[in-house]
């Protein structure tokens, strides 16, 4: 007769009984085809209710450990034995996760100061969406995203970037990495892709994981050249002409037309224009993107709200030429939009009611003042005479050239040792790394007093 000690149970009795029988079946203590006690007999011998037995049996039946024969009772099902595994085995969760060290001063982070996010407006709009869009929130989003957000983005691009686009050319997604994968599927894996050198290291890794042949195009002080693109023998060029990261270079008009001449010289060539961090240009209006001056529909435009709003708002958008948009809807409409309806409706309302434009204008003024303060702190410090700030229109970061004979890795380590995280420009080179000793200061979430304190710490470093 099967009996269990229910005094050991630390959960509902039927769960304890279900687990106990399951364990005995898997261990072989209860054999396939063996009849289990009737509910009344089992209940009487273990001092529990028949309801408890019924619930345990029902769970075992639903999972396939037990079966019933009409008017005969409950029987143990045949279960393939798992090699060297028992219910008592301890699983070794040996998962290696990279250490995320906390730094006292982080010059590499692209996060923002929470005080600068328009929480009150965002919260109000969120509540309105929850109240007024109940049915829409429960609907499945179209492949390209909800129409209201695509219409809001189209109007924003017209007023802010001078781009005339149809909402159906716009695709919504959660982060630009998602779009990289879509573009590869749209244009094909058999093509060679070229990226800027220096450039975004994650971009290379994403393309490599897509089994793409990736080449590099060197840059001069005006950006990537048509000659470099031609030398790469690539069909697809992924570039940042409006605000290159990390150099901050903005490509002048003459170079833009050279690059457009390259893309239009052969059939099957395309440019992926990554407009990341172009909103906060320090001087003048944002430069018109390649997409707006391309007359042959060979430019794919992409941008994100991670800089204009916050990195944690994972909403990006891609604008396709008309023929590629048609190809996307024909071949890739089975994809689901990766952004929730709630986030899409909230952002659509935030844009259409003018809050995004106001926020960008306010933050542009704020960051311009912050940028000057941080540059002044560097210049006034004891190490200022060895630092030359490269005055490219670098959005929310700037580059500092250091006069030193030490290696970039040596300097990075010295700074890490006192709790400062900073990235060297050389870290972003794929090939032909120059000996410039340039370092990148991301200042979107830096505090003036902390930044000053950091340079006081730097002044104390023994550089030998």
C-alpha cells in the first residue's frame, strides 16, 4: 500500500501528493501499468480527503503520468526513463554573466538625468490612453505599427527634418538592432555590407550574427568617402552622415552628394542612414538627411527616441523607399510589431500634441549650457593644458585629445582604478587604429559637481 508522510508537506496537500507520486513514477518505484489505489482506499490509509486524492490524480492524468480505464481505476503510464536524472538531482546553474561594475563617475553612459524627463506629461498622457483607448489597446498592432504613431512621426519628420514621407513608409520597432535584422532579410544576405571605421562595434557584431560579410570604410574629417565605399566592393553602406558616433563629424553637403553618386552608380546599392543623436546639434538647425535629398530612392532612414526622450523608451523607426516598403509588406508582413500598443499610442499623443518638439528645444538649450560647463571644467583643471577638446558638433558627447606618451589602455586602467569609466576613441576602430589618444565624454547624465570632483581625482593620479 502506498503511503506518504503528509506532516512534511509545506504546500497544499494535493500538490504534495502529486509531486510524491510523480517522483516515484520517474524513479521507477511505481512501475508502468501498476494500478494505483482507489481514491477511498488511498484517503483512508493516508488520513486525507478523497478531494485531495482526486485533485492529485487529475493533475497526474493531465501531464500524462497516469491514465484511467473505465470502471477499473487509475494506472501508471509508461514514461521513458531519463538517463542519470532523478527528481533529487541538483541542477548546476553555471551561467556566466559579465560583471557589471559600478563606477563613481561614468563618462561612457548614454543614460539621461531623470530630472530632465517630462514625467508629469508622460503620466497624464498614459492615463488618457488607458482610459480612452481600451479597445485599441487589446487589438493586435499592424506589422508596421499603429497608424496614429506613423502619422505623428511623418509630421514630425516634415517639420523637424524636412522629409516628406507617407506613413506607410514608416516601420516601428523596439530598437535599431531589430531593424538591422529586417534589413538583411529585405535586401539579402548575399550582399557585402560596409560600415564606418571608426564606428559602432555592436553594429559589426549584429551583422556578423546575420552571416553578413562586413567591410570597413575609413573616414576623413568630412566623414566617409565615396572612394572608400567603392574600394570596399560593398552594395550596402551603413553610415551616420548627420552625426557620426563617436567622432561627432557631420558630413558637408558636397560629400553627401558624392556618397549619393556612389549609391546611384550601380543597381542594387543602398545606403542605411543612421540618424542617431542628430536632434541635439549645438549650433544651427539639424542638417537635412540624405533621405531628403536622394532622388533615386536608394536611402533607408532609421532613428530612435532613445536620445530625444530616454534610452529606456525602446521605440525606433525605419523609413523605407516606396519600392522597398512594398517589398516589405509583400514578403515580411507576417512579422509582429515589437512595440506594445500602449507605448505606441502614448508616444503618438506625446508627439502630435507638440510635447516632443518642446522637449527637444528645451533639452537642446540645456545640453548646450551643460556642454560648455564641462568643457570649462576640463580647461580650468590642472590637466587642462594637456587636453584639447575637439569641437565637432558632437551631440551629447565630445572628444578630448590628450597630449601623452602613454597608451590608451594604460590611461583607461588608471581612470578605472579611481572609479572613472571612460572609452578611448581607439576602442571604436576596427582596423588601422591611429595613435591619437582621444577620449569620449558622454555628458547626457553627468552632474556638474561630480564632473568637477572627477577631475580633482584625475589631478592626483600618478601617471608613471
